[in-house]
C-alpha cells in the first residue's frame, strides 16, 4: 500500500516492478535415496551434497547481469529464472523432461508441463476525458452477532475440521504402509489432533531445539505429557496428505499438500467478507533445496525465500482464498476453471480474476491490489462483473491515457501533491500523483474529490508540510492492508516445522492461517456482542487446551473441580444480548461456568443431556 512516504514494505509502490516481481528460482537437485527423513536434529533445511546429482540441461554458468561488476570478489551465480510478470512477457517455464515419478518424499517437487498459450484479443479502443469519477460509497460491513461466543477450539475447528484430521490420519497410515508393508505403525484421529496441538503450543513456547521440550532441564510438561519425544518424531516423519501412487500424470506440483489447501479454501470462502478486499502475495518461509524452483525469492518480503501464494483477504486480515504459485500450471492446478474472457488477460491479472470469482456476489465489493496485478484489461473485466477495483499500475499497462508523463512529474520544479487525471469512456479513472515518488493508479471505485491533505517532511525547510492528496489515494492506503495484517498475525506465533520434506512448511502455515482466521472471526463475534475477547496468544493456548468431547464432559468419574481464574464469558448461560461472566473454570472441561448464589451453571453444564 502507498504509505505516508509512498512506500510499501520499504519500497516505492510505483517501482515494485523491480525486485518484487522477479522470482529467482533454484535448480532442482534430486535427493539421494539413502537420505533418511527421520531428522535427529532441526537441520533439515541445510544443504546436502548429492552424489547422484544430474546437472540441469540449461547453462548455469551464464552470470546474471546483477552478478557483474568491478569487484574482483567471487559472486554467487544465479540460475535461469521464471518470472510471473506482465501480460506482454513470454514466461520460460522449467519443467521435468524425463517424466520422473516422485514417490519418495526425499525427491524434489514435480515440475510443470508447458501448456499452450492463449492468443490475446485485440485491445479495445479507449477514449479519455478530464472528468472525475463519482460513485456512491460502499456500504459499511455489518457483522451478524452470534447467539453466544464459542470456545477458541470451536472456532479453530470450523477450518481445521474433524474431516481434515480424518483425512490426514488416513493418508498418514496409507503412507506408512507404502513405505513398509510390514510396518506396525498406525495412528488415530485423537493422536493426530494431539500432534497438531503440540505444534500449536510450540508456536507460543518456542525453544531452540525440539529435544528441549522433553529434556530434563528444559522440559515443557504441556508437550511432554501429551506425547513422547520418540513418538512425536515418528509422527512428524510419517505425517502425509495425499496418495503418492496418484502422482504420475498430474500437473499439480503441490500435489503432496493440495488436499489440505483445498479443504481450507472451501471453508474460508464461505465466511462473510468485508466490502473491501485486497489481493497480494504471501511468502511461506522455506530455505531448503528439495523444493526446486517452487522456492521463490522476493527481495522486499520479510521472508525472502519460500513458497509464494497469492491471496485475497478482508480488511481485518481474514484470508478468504489462496492460490499456490507453481509457474504456468498455477491456475490449472488451483481447480477454478478460466472463462474465455479471463484467458485473454495477462498472467497476473488472471490471478486476480480467479480470486474474485470465488467471492460471494460482488455487487458491493471493491478489490485493491498493487502494480504487480493491475492492468486496464483487468479493471475493465471486473467492472463488467459489477466489481470495483483500485490499484497502483505500471506505465505500460494502463492504455496510454493523456496524463502528465512520469518524467515531467518528477522534475524538481513540480511540487509534491501535483496530480493529473482522466476518466475513460466506460468509467475508469487513471490518476498520476506526485508524492516522494510518482504513483499511477487505475480505479473504478473512488475519484479525485474530495481532496484531503497528508503531512510530508521537507528537507529544505526541515519541517513537515501539508501535501494535497486525492480521495482515491487515501482509499487505497486504508484498504490495502488485509494481507499484510494476516502476515503479521501469522508471524507472531509460527508453528515450527523444519524438515527435508519441502511441503511440511506449508502444513505448518495451514495450521497458522487457520488459527489466525479463527481468531479474526472470534474477534468479530466478540465486538458484535460487546465482549472483551482473548489476545491471539491466549486464544492459541485455549485452542491447545480445547474443550473435551461430550463423553469427557459428562464423565462424572473425572475430577471436574472448579478453579478460580480470569473472568470470562460463561459457556452455558450466555446468550445474544445477555452475556454473563464468571471467574470459575472447570479444570477438566477448560470452560468458564457461573458458580454463585444466583446461578450454578457448573452443575447444570455437567448434568445436561448429551
């Protein structure tokens, strides 16, 4: 988003086409079959020399332009790169020429097949006039209040549901059998849930090594009492998500983790969305080499190396849909078919169109995105779908409107706050505004008026001065942060998952994004009922120590003793418009219940009919 200094993540928004759009890809090196997946340490991402490595067919000795310079020091040579960039660029995809079967998890990710290119349609002739855009404002989002606040585990289970646990359990047992038909290993859904719970707690109580959770001096009873160290390592080595025998013939390079993200996308899309949605990139940190060119590099992201996802999010950070980037087969593997009019768009514009297609009716929705995605064709396509759009744009993707040139705007004689705008014959605003850098936007949502002002530091007068700011700029700044907020929440408490198996990092991210999404919905419900909600840390702890099943709740042989703790909503008697709070917590059920002279929910909760 364009911040008060015209920067996004430390880089001028109008210049993002530089480092952030070029995704440097490492060559695939097949792991030696003798390498075990049973990690005795957390060094699973360290480089491993492969004696059977077959060099790729392309020349890796040709240095990148950035590697040349006057210095005589040895520089790292970067391989050929794949770039998902403009619709005018021909992307060169790296794929597997040998149709290898990747059945062992030490093997790198499968490579993409080269699909046929769709022929682009002739550009529509556009006429421009210097008139402002005037649209009625979007309605404010109104969250429907629930009858009562559920437990954190109930919110988490909306997304990481029992069906997900059942699927992972089945695939894990299947994979163990495929590796060794004589294996005695088997796991249950309860044990798999405990395994996930341990990962959740490790994201809060982070220690230098996995061994430390069981070591005598640093033992963490919440983890050590739930599962032995040996069993946890075995579970981590065998946990699986898809049937390896189905890999041959697939174009999906994320085949091993795809079912998990398909589950999550399905339930995320069902949640109510705010009228303003943002689309941006997400990086899932990974520095290992077995992912091959699925691993991307983006210079100005907090996690520079990792898997790249494209996501759509509401203003409060709830992610509604995710696309796993894997080159030319990205959208084919995503499972949302492209319509003929979408196929005429550029590669990055297609990403936005697919993410928008999974929204609920978009008549009252506006999409915000940066210049990596924006094109005149995309804005026009969304306008025809009754969906508004605002985004920064590159000069070669806006259809040549008669605006002041960037070269002219950046002259020192032109003061900050200067702007130039025109509107197309079909209602698309093109604006160029000078801040610290010159920014170009396309919008079908907001116009130039009403003008406002922002404060900028002037190096000449050594003080802040007011700079005029068009309304569309202010709207973009305030609405573009949904993905960044989700990233921030995920990074606060990340589930640890170092492994030679590249897709395990995506498994950990799936847990974390389910938790953060659950917390966002939980906070919406709390706000709607006027209740003070838990912090993300305490919410995560409550998910770890979740409410037991009914057979535990009604098992009176257990010691359901009341404990005095912090004051929270009573699980049993609170209803919409009638919220009651208590300091009493059941030590077994981990829920707050009233226990006073007027109400005894503690007894009635445990005696209720199952």
